[in-house]
C-alpha cells in the first residue's frame, strides 16, 4: 500500500518447551518433535495432564534476584524472549522515545495469583498485573514511547503484533518490540479447561496429545512460554544493513459476536478477518502461499477455521500448518509464537508439517502439510488466531524483497 512505511521483522526471540531459540523451535517443528509430556499441575500430583512445560527455565542473566522475586513466571519468560529478540535484531537503533512495546497475555500473573491466595505479600498485586510484562521490557530496553498490553484471550499475541504494525505505520514509533506471553500451568486453570471439555486431560501417549484437525483429536494441550518480534521500519533496517526475516504487510481483526467460548460454526468472522488482513496487505487470497492455522485441536475451533479457510480459498487448496501439534497451546503466547514460525517459514520458503495427524477429519477440507516439510514459493503467508470471546486476529507476512 502506498503512503505507508513498510515494516520489517528484524529480530526473533522465543522461550517455550519446543525451543529456547527460534532455531531450536524451527528444528522441533520440521521434525515433528513434540514438546508435550505429562505435567503435575500441583505439588502433590493430584492434577496431572499432558502439557507443554519448560524444564529448568532460569531467568538469571536477564533479571536480578530481586527482580525475579518481584515478577511472575510469565513475565520472566517475556523479558527473556524480548531481550533475545532485540539481541537478534542487533539492538534498537532509534532514540528511546521512538521505541515502543506491545505485549499480549491471556492470563497475566495467574501463577502468582494461585500461589498467593490466602497469603498475599506486598508484591502480590504488581506480580498479577497483565501489564507487568510490558513494564519490565520497557524498563530493560529504555523504551519511553508507547507501551501497551492487549488481552484478547488466545488472539492476544497476534493482536499485539498487528497493533505494533499500526504504530509504525501511524508514525508514533520506528521500532516496536511486540509479542505474547503466558504461563497458565496451574491447578485451577487445568481443572477449569478440563471440566469445560476443551483440554486434553488424559492420554496414553501424551507426546501426541495435541492433534489439530485429526479425526481423533480430544482438545488442546496447555503450554507456557513467550515469543517476541522486533518490528522496524524497512527503510531504517536497510540503512543499517540489518538482516530481515520477513516483512509484515497486513493485519485484520474482527469479532464473532456469537458466543463467549465457541466460534461461529460457519467461520464467518474468521473468514472476514483473513480477508481484512489480505486487503490491508494489498493482496488477495489467490496470492497466498501458505496458512499458519490457529489449529487448537478442539472440535469446534478446527471445524470453524477449516470452513473459513475453505470459503476464502474456494477450490484452491492452500498448504496449511498447525504448529500447536508440537508446541501446545500457550493462550496469549500462541499468536506471537506462530508469527515467529511464520516469519521463519517466509525466510526459509518452507511450510512445516503438522505433527500427529494420522487421519484428517473429513469435515476439515484442507490441504494440511503432514509428514515432511513442504517448499512454498515467495508470497504472502497468513497467520491466524481465533479466540474465546470471538476475538479474531490475522497477520500477513511476506518476503522482504530486498
């Protein structure tokens, strides 16, 4: 689109069970290496479900011991991933007032909330705040421009990336650190989702418990982590000789206005969201080379998204990938993590396979990539997030064409 600055992705940072670096995450996806295992959600082992939990995570080197005591685990993950993304980008090469931060989280400081019930200390409230991640990142990076937190359930991370794009386009920032984070592996969260029938609570083979679009899927698998991208005006990135993973070209958002937890069954809101993202990118469905699906592994979400994709692309079967088969579902993290995956797909020209898909649900009329990675040509790639509350968000990434 003319009259707007082009936006580059110049830095990536991740912390999740599937990888503590973008390269580790990418390798896990390419090889279908599951990050899911049985996890005890409470100390006495009363609540045990498949989950994607980070083992041995240590924020030392990013946060001082005093700062660790002041922060929830989700914030610690966010700080590590955000600072890694900035390091990957080679730094923030603009004045502090031209920098911005946008974080997305679905659950905020839920770990601290459950741990503090009945015995809250003086730091209890600051650890719970949804915007705590944004604060700590701005403090660590000397950001004095806008600092925002978005909480739209499982689309939070994608909304954060999209709103960051709008910040740069509007001229209120030149570089934005944007992403998502959540650490919802708590007994109450697990019991709530389990009793709602949305989450896998038992599985003979936990490593394959997350099975988007599979006829035998049983629900999503909870995950924790953080993922951040450094977004930068493309002209500034070129001027400093930065490596560019991809360009962020489009952003769409809609609401289903249908049900608190269920998507509209015909996927109308999801389709409209993808259409808006493509229109914002100045392109059409005919040009799309790949779709990174929300793909939670729940029956209602998978069916609605499959119908939306089929309606958008018609008889053309665009390759579809569902990374949650490997990563699990990180709620507010998910969209940002998959934006990272999409940027890597654009850079490498590869759509990763969807793990654990043995029999496609015949109602999901999609070309899901399975078995081996698939080469894709240069062109726009869609990344989808469709959340509880009917919050839909989509972004479009494309090759940098430097």
